[in-house]
């Protein structure tokens, strides 16, 4: 098992955002700024690694009929831990802006895709590495969209003001419609790049 | 009056799909035809109302009573999963016509974040049982409205040769949803 390849697979070849287009809810909702996007991405990555490791470790003990139920409970357990840790240690402003999307990691498609297609068939360590790659790929996707929206919408990146003239801010980019437009444009670009290379579109 | 405000707020002003970005997977996945979109919308609304009622009762009478609110995430997701399973069996036996219409969508709903979200929002806002039911009804109506409208738009432009290749599929749907979202922002002025 080539671990480097697994990580590259998650970030580039099978990127959950740009290639597989999964988990649109957090992707569109929490990307109003780069900081929110990265926090959400890392939170999801943490749950992904823990859950994949744990499920892979018990994969031979669980009968296949109840595998999904057990996975849901394990994931929900880790999400609860994450929720409590974030409430305790992160600034309240970040918790407030991520809000309901932290408990919603429980129903994140990426998690179940990785559990079903990788963690239930492979050894714990390999599953954790695969989860790390996918999580980083997801974080990268969130980060790109977050930076674009924050830059155009509030003229800043990571809260550092780059364009002080408020008349040139496109406020719509940090509002709901901007999320749809940004993701649509990004997928369109990737679509045409892949077409040019002879591959199939998304 | 307060109940009416909650209903309008959940359906239009804070539309769960277009303003709060919940339930994106079925929104883009099942919106190619308006009939299937309507079926999905009604199924979501139905499960939402049942799930809100159950989770609300469970939260009030068990989690709060024994001071174990931190188990909320685990308990709610299990309640929703079992409700969906139960509804499937129950409808198949007692309402075959309704099952034939909604049955295919039911398994998809377990992992639908909009259901889970509405139950958490009910608890966070400290709604009473009636308010929680109205909120979930409004959320379901808003979801149905949004998905049926998007399906209508997608049917209109589908197979239109003027659409550039790169736009086909998801990007075009995302742009359509973005424009709809701008329209829904207009509702923010009505309260």
C-alpha cells in the first residue's frame, strides 16, 4: 500500500469537491470566508480520520446487515466529541458561523462514501491515511471557494483587507447566491479542462 | 400570528434550500423531472413533520429530563433512521398507493441533512411542540417549492443546443439555483 499515492488520490485524482462533487451543503454554506472554510474542512477531516480508523478496526466483528447502523453510531459519537471540543476551545464567533453544520457532519456524504468504499475493506492505518487524503482534498475545495468568495465579496483574505473601497465589493458573493455561482463557475472550468484532455465531464 | 410567521419564515424567508443550503444532494440529484421532484418534496415534507414531532417529544421527555442533552446528535440520527425504516414498512402495508408514489424516495431521505437540520433547529430555538411541527411543515413546503421550481427550469433548458458544452449538467443547475436564490432574497423584505 503506497500511502503517498493514497493521499494524492484524495487531494487530486478523486478530489471530493471538484471531481466527485459531494457534500454540497457545507461546501456552499460555510465558505463565506477562508477561515470558516478551513475550520470546517479540518473538523470534517478529524471526524473522517477517527471514524474510518475505528470502523476499519472493527470491520471483521460487525455482521454486514448492521454495518451501516454501526457506522452511523460511531460517526455520531465522534461528531459529538468534536462538537464539545470545539465549543470548549474555539472562539465563539467561529462556532457561531459554522453553527448547525458541525452536527451535520454526521450526514456528510464523503464520510459514508469512504467508509463504504474503503474503510470497510482495508486495514485501519491505510483507512486513516485514505481519510486524511480525502479530508485534505475537501479542505482544499472549501478553501478555494472560501478565498474566492471572501475576496470578491468583502475585499479581504483571511480577514486582512486588500480592497478598502467598499463600492467595489460584490456583496452578493458572500450572500447565498454567490456560493452557487462560484461553485458553478469552478466546476465549469474543471469540466472544460477535463474535456480538453479527452476525459469525461463531471 | 406567531405560528404563521414561523411557517412563512421557514418556507420563504429562510428557505432551507436556497438560503440555508440544506438538502443539496436531493436538490440537484432528483430535480431533472418535475414529477419526481414533486414526489421527493412531498416525501421529505412528510418525514420531516413526523421526525420533528418524535425528536421533539424525545428531547423534552427523555434527554432534558435525565440531563443528557449532549447525546442529541446520536439520538436524533437514530430516531430519524428508524422512522424512515418504520414508515417504509407501515406505508407498504397500509397505504400501498402512497407507498408506490413515495416509496422509492424514502431510503434516500435517511441521509438527507435537511431533516436532521430541522430537528436541531427546533431544539436550538426552544420551540414548543406545535411550533416545531409548523416549522417542519414550512421547511418541507419550502423544500418542495424550491425543488419543483428548479425541476421546471431544468426541463425548460434541457437538450437546448445553445448551451455550451462546459455548462452542461451541474454547472447550469448551479447557476439556475443561484438566480432562484436571488429571487428568494426578495422575500426577506416581507416581515
